[in-house]
């Protein structure tokens, strides 16, 4: 065994020497890098563990634990070696289809996808403890809209003793460049299908997954992402539906996810220590991992929101933003134990969060903690119809985002956002905020509407802003007469039906919290209400049993759909006060929908109120239980109501397809204000 070690050592030396003398010299970097590596092998490097080698077509980073191979000069990750596995990435794929960044933008000629291939390579730093490298792509303004009008600097960092690596990119547009629309920015890692077959997205969403081949051999359902597995390689999965949208998460919960290899027992994890560089706030949903096996870092997307959250740049508009860093973490155990690997990944997440903002990046565009500021305060709620005194905004989500109107943060995509959750007394601290100008926003569980602080807030390096007690006065015109649901920006509390037994994903059959993720639930409405639409009786019905989670169209056959009208029945005993009533109508989602509201007259034309055509979030089809939030305060003159029995008609009038519809968040009828 000792002779084997000696020969391995000798062969390693000879290999390094061969590289030293025969590799092409690109600014002397190849030779310098090999000498550095040679010292590491011989043990004479005085603790220099990092190895960095450039060949004609590749760049290699190696810290003795993980070996990364990049295409040159493109900067794709084409190889990840760890724990005896020569490449965790799918070797059957082309090199540009293994580990890469991509952008979806408004260019039909190229299919609208740019994989951000670098044109120039640079060493940012190469120390004993850390190496950082850069692959840059520079826009040629003479080409106009033929290419992505964006300069992109892709960075990778490897540190001594760390089982993983960091990735981030700097996007920049100077003034004067053409207009540009971007709908998606992400990093994609495609792992070896034969090795990685167990996926973990959260504590309660983990399972053995089908393969890409299983999907190819299955039956496509209402859209390509949903497939019925008919003859999978794992017979336990036969008859299940696989759909990547079933594994989406809200950004506030999307901190760590990944895949596990069985032999050897190795985990591949995407760890996101901060949401500041993501878009559209903490409730924005996005993809995580899915069959491929594929692991994603999503930074910008229109999923669960529509084009309204895409980035739109006017001609000449300047802009700059850093996406990341995120940490790709690798771990292992002696024998397969999925739970141990998952728990260890969560422990690593805690460490990464403690280290944020990272102080080791070499970009001046990532300020350290000392170069940032903080905002603290307490949020209270004043609703004189529920309490005579101020109440705490318990567990409110409070955040800083680009200046705008109340609630505008859920559609904001160009700037940075910083969010925290207040404690039971409404106290909050938003720390490590980048310098800039912001508005302070909040949303309070159990309270309708959106809060915005009256003044903009300027963050400077080292600033510590302590706001006086803040008071949110939510929309309210009179006392509550009745209500349906919980004002929490979600339809999760309503009736979610059992799925079609032939279209189930077993992962969600016993977990009530994720029951809404089952495929095809929208079709169950026609099963439950084949002839007559939903009728809800105030005072006797329960919204968790009698209010269908989504107001959808009815399939009447031959690919024909019809609009549906729901009825709310209630009684009024006293109409002596002739002031206006108010219907607070909060929607959790809308897709190509129009909700028409009528009071006691189903045939009224025009309707007494209409939302108009709204929404593109597609959350019903994508198992989202919510998309963008909408709130309508509808004035109801007393003459439209009656003493005794009353009916409110809610018509979702658009009916071109199966996915047109809304999900309600909360409905409340308020009486007129008391006479003084």
C-alpha cells in the first residue's frame, strides 16, 4: 500500500510537470497556477491548499475536498468532483447543459434564452485560504437588440476546508442602452440521474423521485410540466403525477433544498442565506428542485405573479444589481441516511445565515455589515370596530423595498428588498440593509390591506434608524356584519377537495397543509357542482367545508367552459340606517379573471361592481394556493339591500379555458358607520 501511495505521488508530480511545460501560456497564468499546485502536492506550500489550473478549454479549482471544472472562457460549471464521484453533474449532457446561469428575455430570434457565456476570464484573488474567479460577458452596443443588453460578471469562490463553493453575478446596464425585458434569472445544476434520486425541499416534502426517462414515457396532462407516470423504473411510483410546480416554495421559506445520492451517500444542496437579491417580497413563490434531477437558484421569475413582476428597462435606463452569493454545499455520511444529510444541510444554512452579509467576497458591490444600516420600530394596529385601543401587529411582515405605493413591493423586481417578521408585540428589526432609498411596508396576519410608512427612508453606511411607534389603520368603513375566511393573503383555509384517485402524488395525501398541491383540483369543482354553483349560507355554513378554494370555470365537455356564479345568502334585520354598507373583497390570486358583483339582482347589467380583467399569476394551475394579492373595497348603497333575506352574486365571467379564475382570501360585509 505504501508503494502505491509513493507511485501516486510520483505520477501526480509528473502530471503537474507535464502541464507546466506543455500547456499554452495565457499571460503566464497556466504556468504560475501549475507551480502553485505543484507546491501543494509536494507538501512544501506552507498551508496553501487551493489549486487553480487553466488549460486551453478549462479552468479548475480544487481545495482538496471539492474539485470544480469550468468551461473556458464561458464559465459554465461542467464538473464537480466530491467523495470519489468524478462528476456529480450529468455527464451525458453537453457541457453547457450541466451547471449554468441563464436569462429569459424578450428576443424571439434566439428563443429568448441567454446562457451568459463568458468572453473573458480573470483571477480576482488567489490566496492560501480563498480563490475567487470571474467570467465576464460584455454587451456590444453596436448589435442593438440582437443580444442581451447587459454586462454580466459571473463569480465563483472556493475556500480552504469548505465542502462547497459560492456563486454570484453582477448585472449592469450603463445609460444609453436599448430597452430590455427580463422574465427570469437563475442558476441551474443538472445532476447525474443514475445517482441522485432522492429530493428534499422542506421537512415535510422529501421523497424518492421519478427519473426524466420516467416522465418521457408517461402521459402528459393539461400542460407539459404535469405527467402521469405509467411505467416508471420504480414501480412504487406508478400511477402518480409528477409536476415541478408541486415543489415550489415561498421565498421566505426557500432557504435550502437539494438532492441525495444513494451510493455513496452524498448530498447536493442549494443554500440561500438572504432574500435581499430576490424579487417581489417574502411571499413570492418559485421553483426549487425537480425531476432531472435539477437543482435551481431562482433570482427573478414571473411564476405565480405574471409579467407584472418581470424586469422592464426603458431605453437608456441605467441599472446594477448583484444576485447572490448562494452556497452550493456538499455533504456525506458513511451509510445512507437521508435524514442525517438533510439535518446537516439545515445546520449549514444556520452557519451561512450567521455569516451574512459575507465579508469575504471581493466585489465592492457587496457591502459588508459595517457598510450597511438598520431600521427598528414597533407596528401597532388601530381598528376602532374591533378594539377601543391600539393592538400589537403581532407577527407582521415588515420590509424595506423600492419607494412606491402601499403593496407595490409584491410587483417590484429591480431593487433589493429586506424583510423581517415582527414579534408578538409588533417589534421589528431590519438589519444589514444596503445603502439606498426605501419605503417601509408591512402586512399583518389577520388584518386586510397593506401598510406603508408615510416617509421614505434613506439608509447610509452605519445608520441605525429607530422609528417611533407606527400605526396601521386598515381599510374599514363600518362594523363587521359577517365574514368569510381569514385575511392572510392565502386561500389555504378554504375547502380543498380530495384529488382524483388516478391523479395523485402520494407525498401530499396525508399532509393537510400541502393538500392544495395535488394535481387537477380545479376539475373537482365540476364534480362537486355539476349543475348548480356554490351557495354559501352565512350563519350555518363553515368556510373550511363549504367554500371551494378556487372560483373556476365549469367544464361542460368538448373543451367548452362556462362562467360560474357563486351565491352568498345572508339576513339583515335592521335597515333603518340608510348609510352605505361596504363589501371588502380580498383576492389571493387571479388569472385572466373578472369578478362581477351583484346585490339581490343576478341579471343586473352592468354589474353593480366589477374588478375588470385582472391577473396573470396562474397559481391555480401551479398548485400555489395564492398569487398576487388584490383588495377591493366596494361601496353598497343601502337601497340595494333588503330587510330579511339577501343574496350577493359573485360571477367569474371569463370562461375561455380551465385555468381562468380567482382564489379568494377574505370577504367581509361591513354595516354603515354608527350615527353620531
